[in-house]
């Protein structure tokens, strides 16, 4: 590599947190007009490296070069001035601000805000990159996919030459991912250099020009763009990964969860679940599939009791829990993995050990009378840490210091480590690396085989295919139909757009023979009942 | 990129919703308002049946150049009429029959009915007519420090620093204004001194909360105790013995705005006022403009909501918080000055008698917005003044109960009438990278 080379170069970056080395002499370079994929398991140090590049963390060693000139970034402002833009793993948007205000922040121009100019700037950017957003919309009212667009526009607003995308696709639906990939291609064509971090190997294959793999703070290898998913997975985790879940056919038992005519309104008063009914038997996994925002999140919230339904009934093992709050639902044996782990999944300032007993701290063996049994809590944490491979220095670290994927593992470890009658899991493997997905999928199937009823809310068709015994497709607050997981994807796609099963099969054409489903689908309260 | 055929189910921009019901928070606010109005309405019905005589309202004092008539209302009819209006609006709220556009209009009508009904009942058959001008003038005098204090809190808390030390800022500033005024004989110097004292207290708040990450509520309580202690000590040891030189500040004189001040009734109340009253009004406008129309305000609100996000776009969170807290101190300090040089001129121990906490309540009930907080401060001033007027009118109601009114109003309002109270998301949360 010559000194004259144009582009961004990280040389021998080292970053320590206390005695823990998160980045150990890491080299990485990005040239204009290329997409460099950075892969690595949870806690490998990818976000840390990018935060060093963006001036959020100061490196303990190494240097950053742009076009051969050494740089020193004491804060993000200097990194931005040097032409670096970043889309963070956790959105950096002010919820109560409008889109335009968020884009303006930090580069407002004059002392008095010029809203008209900011609005025009949003319009211009969003047109130029083909990402429609409404400049005057409040960010908190926008669906995550659109928030992601705002975050990207924010990075672009600076005329950044180099862009870092830290797991932008973890929260997106397949359609939104396609859009994002198109945007990244056009950015590449404009000559921007892009670092792209993701756990979805399919995306890597679709778009990467170069691939670098990290493990435990170091670069462990590079791969060609054409490398197969299995090879990439092996490089990341250091062992062969089984990308498919092998599970026995379900042996459903008695009906454990019975939902009838459920209607649920969101906090703004919109009816988002409108007459949903289904049964889940012990020992089977029912997947609720659908494009995000069609009522799945509120359905899950209504099951655990975060929202009280407007009408309808929910019965668990014959007991009516329609109006039960979360405490009663948990006592009744419901495990719950929330969609938004940062807000609802854990207490960030508590330790890992404390978070692992959040739903059971007042019961034996973790409580003796009014006192906590700290020994039992620590033992439990150590056991779960090893079982779920939670990467941390110790179980007394705060949750806030964990990497995104490891936080998710803590939530799952807590929910799966007790006796359950029903598991309701929303996007359980969001942001988790391939190795961990393999393990977590296995654990969810094991849970099923213990006779637990499982409701899985997922927008990820791969996950639906891998885990579901039955798939209920939701559209606009209703179940369009309940089908076999082997239903061809284009039929599922059409059903997710609200087309009933028979029509979807007909529209999908001869390539999708209707006989491919084993048992004929049952349409529960769809728009039309045959 | 996936092998799915390109199907575009729903525009991702629009959240899918079928029909709209009322949001739970709005519903709760509507029901509690309705219930309160209904109860009040029923109460007035009972009072209206019992009340006798005329309720008289004096629109002018005997000294006014233009004499307005004294209005006499038949109290039974007035109270009953107010009862019916209150009841009707209350039931309308409860049943949800109020048309969407008319809710706030009808709410305001009900509020007027409640006050008129209450005053008519209280003034019925009294020896003197109810002095409307006094009521308005007193409201403004009581509200001025509250408005300024609440503005100080608004700036502070929008940046993410909880300020329960407004009372302490008031107290120190009141003392400073009195001594500086006494020594220099200048109102301007006294005001500058008071503002500086407010800033000094704010600097303590900022230092310990931003640099040393002390819990901000505890810190505020400690600062209040410190202010009480220090001012009490100085008063006993230094000021009391030398009250001729140190506690003898000039009073602010009213500044009369020509023409406008000649408007009957309202003119002299609004346009013949002390300089601090005008400053308070200007401050509300200035703070609103600063917070919502300027670069600095956008940054203040950003660090109060999501400091991390502000940091990643190159804003120094701590610097912005320092600035906001210190500027807030200026307003709180000016508010404190009103207790001494705005009224009697002299300082006595604990002269602020809890007004700082009422300013805090106004800030919270105003949902951290400068204009709403100022309106709430005026409301508190109005209630307090009403209570003291009632005492002089010798109404059938025990005076202790009347003095409870402002606090009762706070509790009722905080308990539900204002709907969703949402503080800045990072209010009270220290920022550490
Ligand atoms: N502020 C911090 N203090 C202490 N340890 C930290 C801190 N931030 C990160 N770490 C540790 O550094 C390691 C690397 O974290 P990082 O967030 O970079 O991982 P990552 O590769 O981005 O993982 P993921 O794919 O899960 O997002 C983790 O083990 C994490 O626990
Ligand atoms: Mg990360």
C-alpha cells in the first residue's frame, strides 16, 4: 500500500476497555467507490472499531489515515469534518424532533433556524438518493424502516466521502433491505467508500466488493466476494455452522394458547389488531409473519399484557388471561422476548447477573425471604453465560457494556432458562451472529419439544422457514391465512400484501403448485372465508 | 437480492391502521376533567339553591379617573347558571359527546363558569363589592416571580438538568437584590446583582450535577437548604444589625406606558407596572424564541432528549448544558429580586415562602414549555390572589381552606387534567460517554 493511495486507512488500531482488548492491532482500508464488508461474531469489536474511526472513542494505539495523511479525531465533529459519516447500530435520532430538525442538528447554519432551507435540503437529499421521507414528520411517529432512512440521510447530509453502516439491516424488512442495497449501490457508483457491517450473509454476497472478518478483536481473514455463505460463516465463528435447523416434525399436544376475536389499539388509539383468533398447541411453533407494522408487535404486547385488548379473549392452559398484566402472565408461565430489546428487554445499568433473574428475583432459589441470594444469582449467571456464550468479561459487568448481539443473548437466556407454558418471541435473533442464531434456533426448537407452545413473531422469511410448524400471515391487523411453512415464498409474499391464499397461489403462477403444502391451509378470520 | 418475487405489500411509510379510537392518555384526561367538572357543577347547584342576595363586582376603585359601574348580579341565578354550564360541559366530556373542535373552547367556558360561580357565591351578600381590579393586579404581582422562576427551570430542564433549586435561587437573589440595592441605591444594579446571584447558584447546580454527577434531585434539595442557611445566617449576623445601610433598598416604581395605561380596568393593571413585570413578559417571548427558533435552542433540546445523538453530530453536551443552566439562573435570579425590590424593598428570612416550588409546579404543569409554564404561573397567581381576596370579603368559607386552594389546584391538575406529562427524555440523566 503506497502512501499516495487515496482512501481511508486504519492502521494497527488498538482499543482497550480496562484490561479487556476490544480491538487488537486492527488494519482496515476503504477505497472510494467500493463496499467493504466487515463481518464478525457478536462482540468481535466491529462497532468499537467504527466508534474509534468516528471519534467517539480514542484509540490506545494505531493511526487513521485519509488519502495518506494521518488524522486525529478527538470527537465526532472532527471525523465529520474529515468526510466520515456513520449510521449507528442504535439510532441516533431525537424522537421528539422532526426529520428536518434531526438533519439540521449540528449544522444549523445561522443562529436563527431556517426551517424552509432545512426542509428543502431534506427534500433534495431524499430525492437525490431515492429515499422518500416527510421532512415535517416527527421521528417518533415513523416506522423503523423510515427512521433508518433518516439516519442514512443524516450521514449523507454532510457530503461524507466515507460512510460506515453499522448493522443497518438488522431492523429492516426484506423489502426495505432491497431498497437499502439499491441506495448503497448508487452511493458506490457516486464514488463513496462504504464500510458495511451485517450478520446477514445473503446481503454480503449481494453487495460486497471486499470482505474482512474479525473475531475476538482481531482480523482473522479476508474473503472474496463470491465466497459461499457456509464458508463465510465458518470464517466468522471459527467452526462449521449449520445454517439450517434440523428439527423433528412437531408432535402437537393439547391446545395451550387460545386467542379469540382479539382487538387491540396502539397508544395513539389506532385499532391495529382487528379480530385475530388462533390456537397454539403445546409442542408446536406458530409463526406470525408479515410486513412490520401490520399489528404483530401490538399482538405480542397484548399477549404478555403490556396493552389491554379492547375486546376478545386470550386463554392460557384454560385460564383467561385477557386482562392480566405482565406480572400475572409471567407467573402463568409465559416467556416473552420483546421486539425492542433496548427499551423493553433489560435494565442497561444493572449487571448481567441481575438482568438474568429480572423475572424471578423474588422466587427461590434467588430469594430467601426478603433477601436476595447473591450466590445463587451469580451461579445462575455463570451457568447461563457459558451455555449461551455471552461474551463479557464477567457476569457483574453492566448490560450497557455488552455488544448488541450479546444483549439479545442475555434476554433469550433469561426467558429460556425457566419452566414455560408459552413462549412469545418477537424477532428473537435480531442482530445476533450466525453461530448464535444456530444455537438459539436449536434452543427454541428444544423448548417446543418440551411441550411449550411457541409464538414467534418474525419478519425474516428465513427464520420463519427454519422454525415454523405453521405460519399465520398478518396484514392490516388481521390474519390473512394460516399456511404450511413450506408454502413458496412468492405466495407468502403476496399473502403479506393481503391476498388470500387461493388467489395468491393462482397469481404466483404454475411455478408454485398448490400441492406443495401438506395440509390445506385454514383461513382464520381472513378478509374472506372460502 | 432475495429470491422473492418483487412484491410491495404496503408502503412502508404509512403505519397500517384501520380505524381510530381515542388514545388512552387522551381518554383519561377527558374523563378526569369531565368528572371534576361534574362534581363542581353538582356542588354549585347545591350552593346556588342556598345562596341569597346580590353579588357585586366593583370594576373601578374610587381613585380611578374613569369610573366604571359596579355590577350587581342576582347570586342565585348566576350560581345556578354557572352550575348548569359546568355540569353540561362536564357531562359532555364524560360521555364524549363534545365535538372535536369544540373541546378546548368549551373547557375554557367551563373554567370561566367555575370561577364566576365561585366568586358570585362567595361575594353574595358581602358588605363590599368584589374588587375586580385588585384581583387582576394581585394576580400579576404574584405571578411575576413565578413566571421568571419557571422560565429558569424550563431552560435548565430542557437541557436535561433537573432543577428543584429554584427556591434557593430565589432566596439568594432576593437577599442580593436587597443589599446591592441598599448599598448602591440603584434598581438596575440590584437587578444585575440578583441575576448574578441566580447564576452563582446555577453554577453550583451545574458543577455538581455535570462535573461530579451528583443525583440532581438530592442536589437541588441540598442547594435549597444551603440557601436557607446562608441567607438566614447573613440576615442575622450582618443585615439585621445594619438594616439601615444593608436592608433599605429602593422600591421599583411603576412605569406607565402612555395611552395604553388609560384603558379602563385593564390598562392600569397591564401597562402601569414595575419593570420586572415587563421583563417577565419579554422573557417568555425571548425564551420561547431561543428554544424553538434558534440553533442554540435546538441544541439545548437535543441534549435534553438524546445527548448521545447530539454528541455524534459534534455537539458538546456538557458545554450546552452548562450554558442552559447558567442562563436559567439569570431568570431565576430576576424572579428572586421581585420579592425584595419588587415589593417592600427589605429582606426577611425565608421571604420566598415556597414560591420556588410553585414555580416548579408551574413548569411541570406547563409541560416544560415556556408559554404554557408562564400561563400556569399566572393561574397560580390568580388562585392565590383569589384566596386572599376571599379572606377580606368575609365569605362563608373558612380562610384556611381558601389558602389551600392553590395547592389543591396543583394536585388536581397534576393528577390528570393535563393528560400525558412527558419530561425531556434525558432530564436528570447525567451524560457519560
Ligand atoms: N464501553 C464499553 N465498556 C466496556 N466494554 C465494552 C464497551 N463497549 C464495548 N465493550 C466490549 O467490547 C467488545 C466488542 O464490542 P462491540 O460492540 O464492538 O462488538 P460488535 O462486534 O459490534 O458486536 P455486535 O455484532 O454484537 O454488535 C464486547 O465484548 C463488549 O462487551
Ligand atoms: Mg456492533
